[in-house]
């Protein structure tokens, strides 16, 4: 994912505009949570397209159209940077998607692959994600561009998203453990030493996945990788909010029920949602 570099400001200045984050629904809240932890002074506008999820089973053309509408919505809120906290969007949008954007843009694939290559000692990386992300081949292509000799084994895990959004994330949940075993058995047998959680829902299943894969396999959280990149980029470009402005605020927008979003969001955040939640029409 290319980052637009045409809005540089002096590192001595501050920018109190909000950061924009979007996802097909709630998975991007794992990236939001990391952003809030890393950058407590930043205002964040989050859009979850809950009325049209999941993106992971849609065609590439539909995913691109939805992502364009999501970006347009965030731009209406005068954001200073946009993060596509959705593995499916990040893997499927074309390279020139951000060419005419007025603000920096990033997804999760680039930074996740860099983290995985740095962590891989045995030269074998596994990738789990939605069917659309796996079909795109984005993770494999980028890993091979960074580390040509690295072997990549991928597997779609379509039931992980509904499991998470149904609250089936407990370490000892028998249904979740059975699904994890079904999907990940080939990966465990293949001898990978790093596993990319290529959908931002998947970190909520990290305990179950980690238990099954074993301590020898390092899990890479795509939402955390994107949040770390955003922190470093904003700092380098002088786009951080001033600490003098006080704690950052949150505003959440969804395209379906605000009440349902608030209930499930607490599962992702580990606490009750803080900030206004508004339902809006997009597209």
C-alpha cells in the first residue's frame, strides 16, 4: 500500500485533526484499540460498514466500490490520515487507489508482511484471512518481494468472523477450538514458524489459535502492525496532535444498528465503548 507523501509539515508543528479508521464492521476495532493505546491524545473517527458486512465474501469489484465510499465518508470529517483496518480491503484495492487522495492512506498488509518477515527464523510463514484476501494473493506477493526465499502457506478461515462477532472467543470454547483445529491443522503440519492473522477480527481468537499452533509459532497481529506504522508515520511527518489538547475523543459511525455495534464492540475493546455511536447511510 502506497502512502501519500504530499502533505508534509514541519516536525515542530502539530495537527489536531482526527485519524480516520474504517472496516467492514467491527474487526478494525483491534487496530483502533492499539491506536488509542499508542496515541492517547489523538481524536479518532471510526466507520464500521456493519450494514454491508462481510466484505470477505464479496467480489473484488464490490470491495473496491465499498472502500471508495468508506474513504469518501471519512474525508467528510476532515481526517488527517485514513487507515483501512480491514485485511480484505487492504489486499484487494489497486495500487492507484490512493493516487488522488488529499491525505495519507495505509492498509494493514504492507506492515504486517514486514513484521512477519522480520520474525520468521525458519523461512516459512503462514497466512490466515478471509476468502477474498486469500484469493487476492496479496500477502504472498508482498512477502516474496521482501524475502524471495520465504515459503508461504495460506488458508481461508471464513467462520472466524462470525465466531468472533457472536462472542465465541473464550479459550475453552469447544466450538471455537473445533473450528480452529479444522482450519489450522494443515498449517500446523506444514511447519510454519510465523502465522499472520490477516483479518483484524482474528486477534480476538489469538489465545485459541496460539494454544493450537504451539509456542514455536509467532502470531502477527495485522491491526497492531498498522497502528504502529501510523504512530511512526504521524510522528515523522509532524502530524501528531498536541499533548496540550488533552485526551483524544472517539466518534463511531456505523451503517446498521448503533445499539448492536455498541454491544459487540465491548468484546473487541475489553470494556464498554467510549464515545458517541451514530448510524449513517453510506453509498
